[in-house]
C-alpha cells in the first residue's frame, strides 16, 4: 500500500511539474501516438485532464530544451521557438526583453500595455507596480517546465488578456545528482552555475539547490550586466500528502541603454548609445509553500502560501527637455548665472527612482474527478487572496552632458512639487470554478468562471489631497466566463473551439499617471489620477491538432481577441518621452498559429508560422508633434490602424541533427516581417523610421558528450551578422549625428533598438553524483 501510494504521488508530482503538456511541445523528442498526455488547467496542481479534452492550444517548454539551446531567460527561448512570439529589444539587455505573444506584452518596462500573466509554482509574479515582468528574477536553470496557455483564460486570473505563462520549478526528486557549468565568449560574457539535488533514503524528503552567475560587458557601449540568482527547494511527502518550500533570491545590476537615433547609429556604429547611464538594479526574496493532499483517488486539495519582496532602483541619464538654448549660450555651465534658472541652463538630468514591492497571499482549490450521471466529469473549485504594498519615490538631479553623453550631476535637485513619494496598496479576492464533462466518448464540454474583486489605494506623501494629489481609492469587480468544446473522432485527432474572457485592473502607477494635463515621465514622475476603467478581453479560438503520420504532427489555431477600454501609455511629448495612461477604447488581435513537427531518424525539426492583424477598433486622437501627418500637436488614429511594434508575419524553424550518438548540432532560423514604429499609430507617417523593415536571423548550437558526465557546448547567434532593428519610435533628439549636443535645438529622428551582432560562446558542463532528470519513487 505504501509503495503504491508513494508511486501515485510521485506520478502526480511529475504531471504537475509538466503541467499543461502540449501536443504543440517542440519536437526535439521522438513522437509516440499511444502516449496519453495529462495536463493541468489551473496554475495550482490538480488531477489533470487528458489533452484531447482541453479546448486550448497549450504549448510546453521543458527544462532539457532550455538547456540544449542555452537560453539566457525563458523569454529568450520563446523568441527563438514559439511562432506567435516576437521581442522588441527596447533595452538591448538580454534580461530585459519586451516579449509579445499574439500582440500582447509581458515587459519589464513601465508604460508598456501588459497583457500576459506569468506564474511561478502557482504564484503570479507580474510586479504589483505596473504588472511588469522582471525576467531577470526567474532563474532559467531552476525551470523544470513552462506552459504557454493562449487566450484570455479566466482561470489564470488578472492580466490574462492574451495568454498565461505557467512555470514549474525543479525538485530534487526529479533532478538527482550534481552539475557544474561554465561558459565564456563574446562581449566579455562569463557565466557559471551549480546545482545539486537528491532524495533521502526513505524517500520522504527531497531537496534541490542551484545558483547562477552571469556577467558581461555588453555589445553596446557602456552596457555591463551582472546577474546573480539563487533557487532552493525542500520537499516532503507521505502516502497522501506532499509539501514543497522554495526560496528564490536575486541581486542584479543591469544596464539597458535603449533606443538610439538612426543617424547616430549610421555615423558612430550600431553599438553607440544616446545618453547614459540607464541602470536598473533588482533584488528579490521570494518564499513559496505549496502543498497537495489526496483524500482518495478522485479528490485532491492543493494550494500555496507565499511572500515576495522585490526592490528596484533606477538611474537614468537623460537630456533635459526644459533646457533653453539662450541660457546655454549665456551661462556655458549650468547653475553659474543667477539670471537663469538651473532647469533652463542644464542640458542633462539624472532621474532616480526606487520602489519596494511586498506581496503575499494564498490560493487553494479542490479537484474532483467523479462521474456525473454516468458521464466522466472533473470539477475544480478554488479561491485566492493577493495583497501588495508598493513604496515608490523619484527625484531628478540636474547635470551636464559630457563628451561620452554621460550626465555629470551638479548636486542640485528639482523642486519638491516635481518629486514623487507614493504608496500603492492593492488587494484582490477571487473565486473560480471549472468543470469538464464528457458528453459522449467523442464530445467534451468545459465551463469555467472566475470572479475578481480588486481594490487599489494610492497615498501621496507629498501632496496628500487636492487636484494634483496622487491619493485615491479605486475598486474593480468582474466575473469572467469561459466555455470550450472538444471533438475527438480518433485517438490521433482533436478539434476544439472556445470563448473566454479575462480582465486587468489598472495598477497603482497607471492610476497615478492618468492626467493628460499633467503628463509624467516613466518611471520618474506622476501626477493626478482621473479614474481608469479595467481592461476586458474577449477571445474566440478554434483549433485542430493531430498526427499526420507516426513521425509527423500538425497543429493549427485561429483566434479573434478584442480588448475593451484598453489602457495604453499616450506620449504627450516626443522629446522627453512624457505622457499619461488612458483608456483608448477597443483594440483587436486576429490571427493564425500553426506548427508542423517531425522526426526523420536522427533529425528532429519544427516549423512554425503565425499571422496577426492587430488594430485599433476605436477612433482616437494622440498627442504627436513629429509624425509627418500631424496637425502640429496631434494625430488622428482611425479604426483599423495597425498597432505599433507587432510584425504581421513570423516564421520560425528549429532543426537538430545527431551527427553521432555523442555529437549533435542545432539551428534556429527566425523571420519577421516589417512593423510600424511607435509614434506612427495612424500608419500615415512618411518620414524615415515610420516602418521598420523585416529581418531574418540564424543561430547555431552544438553539444558533444565525452562520457562520464562531461559535455562541451557552443552557441552562436546572428551568424550572418544581419543588421536589423527589433523596435523603434518616432521622436526628437538634441544630439547631432556625431553625438555632440546640439545646443538645445531639437530635431525629428527615428529612434531604433538595434539587433545584436554576430556573437558566440563556448562552455563545459560536468554532471556527477547521480542520475539526472529521472523521477524516483524510492
């Protein structure tokens, strides 16, 4: 009995670690048609459903796949392998990518309209201040599996407008033994990691720990990065109960130098930057206790309790948009002439901000796998509570732009009324349920719903009350439904259709920067908070997945997702990036995702194509002075205009060939069509940079196993050294093409995020002390 129950619990643990295994899992592994994939349908562990009963095109990324391609972050893997994903590399830092899936973003940048939720072991890790995603706080070598769930699935809670990313971490039970890895290469990059996992002799306790260090000078000027990450987990289980306590820590110092005028890139080279520094320092302490208990073979209780504290400090050297050309001519050095205000005579500014975000909460659910009226049925009901407190402050020090376009501060700071000291508190209560009923052996119906109640309280510590105060109290409520139907005519083919709704409540920073009369510069200043409406997404999707042959499988899905009261950051000034958040009406994403996967002997491959048409569905006016179609102050965006930063066509190929049993070589080929730049939301600008051209990038990787646990690996990116831009914005610049300050006289420019040039790395890995990635019931 003990052995049987222990085996059952270990099997469930494996299913949970691979929650949401997909028919679209990328094809580095052999294909078997008789395998029954059981997937989870919520962020927490559950009994799981056979994949053919799940009305969604879920995709799985496994830990071994991440390791094979040496992905720096999970976002790096998504960019290289998932057809519906593209990255606007606005920060030009490997740990700060702006990820877009089906036109919805998960970005570390405040001001980006967020639309994807990200979970780690059942905890939503979108930061409470802006719903941003800090990819550097998710150690890639701690990931056991990742599931990408498309659509506005209400079971994944707030911010699930276009999809959810559910990450499960490693345990010692499934990762026994030790490993040491190190690599070096281009841009002065040096990486190292260690990991160790095991199980006690009686099989009741397991443990896993891993640490990671990443350092590089960066490929652009003045762009070093230092990332240090730690993950540890200890687990306990008996015949019916399993508990895991994990800790994630990070201490990261990143430089992301961002967009640069195109004329400077042409004159000074693509590694040049605009102004500096652009530094972000993130730290994290994250404790998570997860557990599950079997009452019997058909009833399971699961849940988690967590505490998460993250701190962010930013230091941005910028040109001062208030500078007066006459003052510079008269003064020469800012602050030396009493006849001129400092803000008029200083051409530089150091913008500093810091935030501390404390989050805690719990989630729990009951899963019932019991027949209903003699029909197979699974019912899950649960509830959750999440609370966060964010302390945010910012101020500006005036300075002088030096010869390298760094800013030297002069020790004089802006006025108190331009500073911010804000505390934002957010509380969310939720109740959810989902039921999957097999109407017949061929038809399976799923009904789901989630109720969310969110309250956001802002407290302004500088201006506690009045029209200019950030203080406010806002509440948002909504029930989001979903329905799905699956048809399974054979064991090899599944057809499905679904409709679902998701929502996102405005965050503290959006509510604190919503006044068009007092624009703010993110993340550095905020003012007045007119109320914003919560965003609601409604998604229709239909798809098919099946085996064409024993060695060839195919998936395809079409979708239509429409946002209501979409929140976007509206740029009010093209020179300084100032603006405000506002509801812009309706936006729509329509498209197609398809994958073809197969294996021919020693060759495994995947070909994925996606098409997306992302448009505004409401007429609106946006402040814009640089768009060539502007009336001087604004542009008119018409219904049907394409959203910026979203290429319509994406084609991706992954191939891997085993030259010998010990040596394999792989390649990723990425192709993206052109995209509109930000600032050209009406699609009518005729100047340089209105559209960014499409591009193709080819990457290579290889591994050689020497035996006895030793492996040599190498990776090269952009092997043909293609020059391209992954993102852009129309704006203005105070700098000439040679990088010198233009005396306070600005001009229109096309700001670009240049793609990384050719680069390569080589490394070694040693595994010892036990089997790797093998589940054990002991």
